[in-house]
């Protein structure tokens, strides 16, 4: 009952992180076994130079093989020479930061606990519902096709739509290139998902993790995998941890590399690969002094398009291991369950 009471006390607009409380309230504390060490070893995740995709067959084959190995080993890798200018990435991070510095009443225009809303401001995961709250503030909005959604985005700060819109358009192009490379790495045609992804979902999630007075007690986001084909993450500073399942499930900090983007393999690609590729489990940790801004761009099929294991990857020795599902199915699941408790994983419901 106490945690429920706390959840009601710290609603969006009056949350502990927005109010910059000097302590972590009880309802933000994660169980001791789930608390971050704040001294995690660095993850030796692959750093892949995408320039090789555009040079010629020998170099492209090398990059495709590197992507395959990364998807099997971690479900995660970093990329450089991805084609998105550093100045544009800086502008997008700055626009997000400026939004989070707006007066509360401006941000609250977009507040909603409805996970189906195409534009949503909030804290934690589901405001007023989660039994454990998380030290995060976010703005989430649909972005593809951009012209259909951009006028529903915030008008303030004045540069938000232009700078975030330009970044969203460029990262969507990158997602299509990566999708082709990932499907090719599975032995499928690089255009296997091309048209569906062009018309598919792109969800931009801007995250703000304010300074936390006791970062060893809570998290910015709980362990989870992304229900998407892939997520392209731009982070302004370190704070992302991935779970290394080949090292006993140890949490490892993703190093910050200037100019690099982080690529998460999502649940959709684990399903498509029939389990050959793994959806990376990750979480966000906090800092005592610094605010961390990140921008996640999640890419998937259309809202009601179901992802199934590729029939080309199935045979007598490798029977179908997952049921098909859509992005809407996940939203319905998220609406009905508290994923922050760690007991609910949508991917588990798909396994046959």
C-alpha cells in the first residue's frame, strides 16, 4: 500500500526528479538485488564502421559478418561513419534539453499515462500506476511519416520541430540501411523488410535523467528489451548498461564514443531470426551530479503488421519458436502490465 501511495504523491509535474528532491523516496528504491553498482566494468561491444557498406563487395561482406557476430554475441553494437553529421546530433540533443527546461505547465500540455498516445510527456514508465517509479522524464512521439506527425510535436522550444525533425528524418534513412544489412546478415534478401519498414513505425523517445542524490538506490529505466526491430540511440554522456548473457548476466557500461550511435537489436529481430539474434536487455543508471540526455529512435513494422520468424530460417531442426505479434500487441501488453517489476516480459509471451 505504501508504494501505491507514493506513486500517487509523485505524479508527473511533481515527481521527485522534477522537484530535485535531496533524497530518493521509498517508492523509487529498486530491490537490493537490482541496484546498480555504479562501478560496472565497461562492455567491450563491437564498434562497426559503416563506411564499408558503401565501398564494395569485399568490404561490405566484412561489415555484414561483423554485424552478424554482434547480433549473436550482444544484440548490440556501436557504429561510426553512419552518415549523420555531428552538428545535427548536437542540435537534436540541445533541442531535447531545451524542452526539458521549459516551465512545467508547458510540458504538461503533453502529459498522458496512455501508452497508445502518439505524443506523450511523462515520468517513470506509466505515471501513477507503476509500483516502483524511475528517475526519468521523457517526451515520446511518433515520427514516420514525418509530415503526418510533426505538427503534433511541441512548438516550444522554437527550434524543436526543425532540429528534431531533421534528425528524425536522417535516422530513419539510417534505420533502413541497417535493416537491409541485418537481414542480409541472416542470409535473407537485404530488401526483405524494405517496403514494410519504409511505411513502418518510428518512435522518437527523448529521455532526461536528472542528477540523483542517491544513484545507488534507483534507476533511470529498469532492465528491459525494446519491442522494435532496432533502436538507434544517441546519448550525450555514459549511463547505458547492457546485460552480458555470455558473462553470467553481468551488467556492463557502454563506453561513450564521440560521434558514435548505439544500435539495439529489438524483440522484432529476435522473432524474425527465430532466436538466432538476441534482443539486448539494457537499463539506464544515474549520476549524482550530471543530467544525462539521450534520444532513442525505435523502428518497427506498421502498428498492426505482425512480425513472424522468417520461413527461410525454419526447417525440421529449427522449428518455429515464436508467435507473431505487432507493435499494437505490445502497447496493449504494456498498458495491462507493470514491466518495471521485472516479472513481465512481452517477448516471453511469444516463445513457443
